[in-house]
């Protein structure tokens, strides 16, 4: 007797749905994969900025990088500039990759902090290969030569085009797509698990496992299973966004921009065919009309449409995986894209699920472990975002005064205390953001460390000066040899494979 193959139904398309479908089509070859979406339902996806971990996902799928950039109208990203976040008129960058180079037992930050007290240190960006390249519009992949520093990078791309690209990928590998609206969700009377979904035309689709990619609604994880939601608006009070693309062209920046505004911030994401723009704000401090006006007044080109409103609530589901349903993307929760983590959280959930892909019914231990890992990741990213807000000096502006004085998560309070006391940054377990990332934001936001590890004092002052000056000189030389970002991108795209 032939054994029935286990089945997985993905509810919803968009970036989350098709990332899940593509990954499952590649790695869950013993499963039948079905995706349900409706052309009548729009997606939130806009111009998307990512972090370097996206390489792992695309590489695992065997996606050609040049083809990917061509198909998604993408560009390279070396970091994120934060303009006006500490105070108006000042900017810093959270650049990917290393800052300086350590010596002996200590990371670079302790030598820089000591040099700063001695008046020897230059601004932090002088010791970042990525920032030096970004500021001069340069780009390279990997290392220029053996022994040269590596330059990690991510991408900017059109999220809608990425979803379409992954749809072609997934369908070519056997994923079945159904066009229709989910009218109801049926649960098993005994187990309480989801048994099937019924579409608006009466089609009933049953499956063993369900992945909820229905966006903010959480049609399965919340609508059917009533999982519950942890609200984080007390930490991240922005609850609205307006998005609009504008005309681009010319030599565009290899970094994302985040510009602080009256009651939130504005993003700028450069693509090949346009620039993605939006403003994230608190509706308590500013209405949609004013937000749209600020956004439109600060575009680099002609607006390609009217600003589109997006309403959201920051937080996460109490369980990402509940019974036989896993929530991914906006169905799992939402944190504003301040550090470009939206795509990563989708990718991370998919990777974690594939690692424990149930051949049969998963155990409670597996589900609990998955949820604990997801909670840890979400909370640590939340803390990193909150740091940007609370460490501001925009005095006299109601929104910024409020976030500066808000009560912080205990985990963030501890992190700030360790930094202030001794320049120490503790990266716990699989925390996403590295010590270098925290270092850049602490320094950029003006969170001063009162001390540093005294081991740094063992280095003679002349050697300290040589370490700093030599590091800077080597990085400047590296950047000087790099091609311009736009030239590098155009050459790469010209070498893209021709799709079948």
C-alpha cells in the first residue's frame, strides 16, 4: 500500500509565503507543498533592505547572485546611515563588518576607547572598511587580495519582484499554487489542530501542517488558534507608516538611509529603477496628513504615486509555532524596519523550521524549543531597536522626549550598564547583532563608556598610535582600489545568466 506523502499548506504569498515555498521546494522534497494566495489581497512589501545573512538563504537555494540582482532591480548595501538620531545635523553609520582590528586578548573597541581618552582616536568611521567604501560610493565582493580585509554586504531590492522570482523558482520545483481567498479555517474536533481551509469558491484544502503568511491578520495563528499577542508599543511606540517610491537614477548610494523626523523616521532605499521611501511615525504625535507632507517634501525625485498608509502594532505572537501551525513574517509579529530585520526574521524562522522539519507529528519539546529560540531572537532585536530611540538628545520634541525617558527592557538596561562601566559588550547565545554592531550604535548615539578593559593600557602609547594610524591607512588604500558601486553593479548584472 502506497504511503501518503506529508503535506504542508502555506496560507498567503508575498515575500514570506514565497520564501517559505522556495525553501521547502528545495529541501522538503518528501512533502507536498501547496500555497494559497489571492491576487485581490495586496502585500505590505515595498523596497526592501536586508542584512548580510540573506546570502545564506539565496546561496542555499542555489540562486545566482547576478541573476537575482537583475530580476529584483537590486543594489548592494554596506550599512545603514542614521541621520539626526542622536541630534539634528549629525549622522553616523551602522556599517557591516569589522571595525578596526583587535590586538592580543581585546577587541578593537577597548583600544579605541583608550585612544579617545588620550586624544589619539579619530571618528569611528575611519576604521571601518564598509563605511569608508560606502561614503565614497565604492564596492567590492569578498577580499581584494589574500590577507586583505573582507567586506560583508547585503542588498536593497524590490520585495514584489523578489516574491515573483521565488514563485517561479518554487513552482518549477513542484509547489502547487491556488488562487483564492480563505473563507474559513476548520479545526479537528479532538486535537484542536487545523485540519483544512476552505476557499471562497468552496474548494476545501486539507494538509498535515500549515504555515501562516497572511500578514498582520494572522488568519490561522490568531484567527483560528487564538494564540495571543505580546504588545511592545510601550517600547517601540511608532504605529503607522506611509510609503511611496520616487524616481531615482544616477550614482546611487550603497547604503540605506534612516533620517530622524519630528515623530519618527524616514527610510530611503535605492534600487536600480527607483528609490523606495517611507516614514514610520507615532500616531499619538503626528497624523497621516502631516506624515505624508513631510515624506513628500523630502524625496530625492518625483513621487511615483501617492503615499500608501500602513498601520501596525509592534510585538509578536505569544507562540510562533502553535499546534500544527507556524507563523512567518507579519503573521508572526512586526518590528519596524529600522535595522532591516524583516526579511531576516522570515529567513530565520524558515531555517529553524527546516532544522526540525517534522516527518510525523512533532513533539512538544521540539515546538517549545523552536518558540524559545524565536522569542530570544525577537526580544534581542527589539532591544537593539529601542537603543536607537532612547539614546537621543533631541530635547524639546515631544516624541523624542517620550522615548528618551521610557522604561527600558531589563535586558537592554543591563547591556547599557556594562557598556557604560567598562566598554564591555556581551553577545549572548545566537543573538543576531554582534558586538561591533552594538559598539557602532553606542558610539553613534553618544552613549559614553566611562572605562575600558585595563589590559589595553599594556600597549605602549606609540604602539597604540601605530595600531590606529596603520589600520586607517590600510583601509583607505583598500577603498581607493575599489570600483564605483554603480560600475560594479552594472558589470555584475551584465554577466547574469539568461533565465529559461
